[in-house]
C-alpha cells in the first residue's frame, strides 16, 4: 500500500498503528510505503512539474519499481493500492486513474481539489 500524505504531512503514525492491526489480526501483513510530497516550494500534489520535478514518474516508475525489486511484493496492480489525505488524496486519485496498470485500488480521504481556474480562485487564497 502506498500512502501519500497531505500538505505538510509527516504526522501519520502508520508504523505503530499498522503493527497493532497486524498483531491483533485486524489486517493481514502488508508493506506500507509513505511518500512525502513536500519540496522547497511547498507541496507537489504528486504530479509532474517543470518547476518542482516529476513526482508522478518518481512514484509510478522509480519507487514502485524499487519496492518490487527489493521487497517480497506481489508485483501486479491487483495487489497494489494507493491512498492519501488532502494533497495526497488528490495524488492518490490522480495516479490511480492515470495508472490502473500500476494501482488496482485507491482510497482518498478529503482530497485537496482546486477550482479549474487555478489556485488563485481556490478557498486557500480567498482571505
């Protein structure tokens, strides 16, 4: 399972929570990969950008490829999910829709979606 945190992420206590869930039998053992999306200009929204870098490519090709090559995964989309919160929720939906050959399941919690006219028209900057 690949998890994309929201803007400013890093507060998700996945390791402890997942260890408790596995120990209690609440979920089967799995690999959870968290991909932070912050950079020096803010948040990446996990998309390719000429300014902030190719985040989509990083996740879909490089990170998934690395994890499949170095850990005991089931390397097919039916065994791989992606989820995220806020900015990461947007990224999870976007990547799952663009790459169904990579991610067979998606979960988005409070996805950060913006006005079609751009960030200047979004709630973030309406003060």
